[in-house]
C-alpha cells in the first residue's frame, strides 16, 4: 500500500471514494473537493492499492476549537498556522475495511499534527464510532452542534499541546 499526500489531480478519485463511504446528504461533492485541494491539499492523506485509491483522510487547519458545519463548505477557512487539525472524513471503501488502513492514515495525520506543533486534532463522528476513535486517544466531548447531513454527531478531540 502506498500512502501519499493529495494533489488537485486526485479530486475525481477522492470524490468517488467519498460517495462509497457516506450517504449523499453527508458526502462532499467533486466541486467541494476541488476547492479543498486548492486550499489544503497537504492535509489530505491518501492510500492506494496499486493505482486504486482505497482510503483517505482529510481536513483543514483552524484556530477554532470546535469543528463547525461551515468549515465543510468553506475551504478558504483553512489557516495553515492554526492550532487544530480538523478531520472531515475518514474514508475506506467497503472491501478494504477492517484491515487497519484508516488507522494508518489517521496515525499519519496525528504524527504530522505533532510535527507541525498543533494543539491536537478534532473530529465529529456518529455514536457507533466513538469507541474506534477513543482507542487512538480521542476524547468524547459530547454531542456536537453539527447537524451535517441531518445526522447526530459527537465531537472528539486528541490533545497534545494545549
């Protein structure tokens, strides 16, 4: 498996993986990924099996402590010198799940955030995924104000420099 950062040429493959992993109401569009890649491509970590994109994680960087729905829609909110690495999506296509791929990508993101002297990482997840992120050190902060895609989300935070 190859892990690398994204560039604008990866937008179609990223959007395709996203559409396999999230319902339409929650999935980012190709247009949104094009904008995200223009603003923070180096905050996308991609995993390939040969030439096939099988998983990715992404998110902007911000001084805001809380991940807001506005961040999903406004890639220009990215602040490269921000304190918090937000995580928007942890995506693995179904036939590659439960093999540790997402965890490897998340560990890349965590290591990079540490190297960049961030305060930590923030994500939102559904209740059934709280235990998964907790095993990586994320702490459940309770129900998020997010109503992204009409779902109930929990905010989780991994702090190392606050």
